[in-house]
């Protein structure tokens, strides 16, 4: 059995942009992305290097689906669907 795969593009949900085009444009212009936010997590100090900004999960899933999933889970379908 032969398996054929066609790759017709790629997606990206990053702190630089919410699609591949904006991310690539930000990389080309050397746009800084890392903010090094210091937050408290239940009294335990932790550091978040950066976060995805202006992400709307409702572009790729229902409200019910968005309420039931963490943001990092929402990025996968968004990266595969947005910009294609």
C-alpha cells in the first residue's frame, strides 16, 4: 500500500503573529516578541516568556469547544485552518 501526502502550506500561531504570513513578516523585520512577564502562580514564582496576543478561538471552533479547551489546544486547529 502506498501512502501519498500533499503539503500545501503551513500555519503558525506565535507571539509574532496569529498566522504564517504575519509571523514570517515579523521574523524578516526582526520584530521582538519576548516580553519576559513575571507572574505569580499560586504563590510560586514563574516566568512566561511570551504569549499569543489577539487570538480568537471562535474563528476555528464553537464557543462550547473554546470553553472546554485550554488555549494551547486551540492553537493547533487554528494553525492548520487560518490563512488557507
